[in-house]
C-alpha cells in the first residue's frame, strides 16, 4: 500500500514516513498542496495523509479540488485542530477519517488499513481467493491452510494486485507502490518479485498481460 503524506513539517513528515515503512507500507512525503497535486499526477496512491495547515493554503482546499475532479482516494486528515467543528468541517469536505496530533503510529496504520478495507468493500482484513488467504495488514499469507512467508515487497505487490480488483497494473505503477517516487530501482526489480510470488504461491497467482503489465490471477475465484 502506497501512502502520500502531505505535511509541511519536515520532522513530522519524515517520522510518519519512517513509521509507515516500518509497518511494511510505502510512503512518500510532500510539503505543499501544489507538490501533492504533482505527485498524484505522476503516480497513483492508495491513501493520503493530509495536514490542514500547508504553506500554500488549507489542506481542505486541496481535498475539495480532488473531490471535485472525482478523485475517490481515501484521505485521512492529520491535524492539531481538535474542535468538533473542525472535525465536522473536514469530514464534510470529503475526508474519510480524522486523526488529531499528537497521535499513536499504530492507530494511524490501523485507520489506514480500515480505509482501504472500506474502499475495497471488505469488512475484514483477510482476503480469500481460491486456495489463497492473505491479510494485507500483516502481510501474512496461507496457501491451502499452510503459512507462506512473504517478504515485505512481495506482500505489498500481492496487496496492490488484489486491490486493483482484476485491473492490470503496469510495471511503473507497481514500482511506485513498492518503492515510492524517490528510489532508483533496477529495470527487472518487478519481474523478480513477480517470479518469487509465483514460486511461493503458484504460477497462476500473477497473470501477465502482454504489453500492459500484471494483474491478480485469481480475481473472482
């Protein structure tokens, strides 16, 4: 799961990003609304953690623009404004959740996973498809009831393919979810992770769409 953090306080932004990565998530940070829009234009994300007090305006203005364009990406407002009126204003502007600073990192991660479950139409973490059972929150996987150990990036790749709900993801889209925007990644990195998933979970778990990329091979099973 790739998270875009829109926070102008560099220390806070780096702390959140480091914490999310420790939980197995991919995180990118930007300090302004303008840079957030540029980041979203360059690569999709699975959720946004949005501060209200940005150098180039209120985060709610950015949120309103996203919703007006039909963007449905889940947005969690992270702010020091804790008045009930502020929370109501944020939720009415299109936020999916609201967390007040200071906050517990574990709660932030749990809320992000809850947002993704709701976005995917699920009430529980675990996903079942054929002989596979997978928990995107923990990265744990079982095949025919037996646990299968996945690396962090293998679990992230599997989660991204499942969340695409049968749609094809290009190699570049997968790279964005696995590594974020700032890492220099080898040209065959995605192929290596796909190969490892197929080796561990079966050749059919990832389907190659020639000329386009990859999709979850057991979608709809």
